C-alpha cells in the first residue's frame, strides 16, 4: 500500500515512499463519488526516479528463475486480495 499522510498518497519508488513535488488529484470511490484520498500527479522528475529504480532492479530480478518470480507475484497477489476491502 502506498504511504499516506492526512489522506495524501505518495509514490512508491525503489521500495520506499517518495514524496512528489507535483499537484494532487482526488481518488474517488466509484460507487459513491466520495473522495477517499488524494494522489500525486507525478512530475517528469518522479517518472525519471521511477525509471532509474526499475532499471536498477532489473538486473537482479531478471536473473531470478521464472518459477521463483511467479511465486513472488502470486504472494503479492494474495496480499492484495487479503486487503482488497
């Protein structure tokens, strides 16, 4: 889950919460229209940091055997499902 301070979400870059200098926009409940939080409208600098982090992670992740990568993704999916509400 992304970090939240007073209902403002943050980016998650390189395994940690990263504040954005950009504006925010509302995250709405589609059923009611209620504002649940505010999310960053990421800046080009935010995107550059995320791309750099992804490139840095690629070398290690790309050498992990496919079965182990699949298990990691299934574990992540389970956590998401458990916290869906």
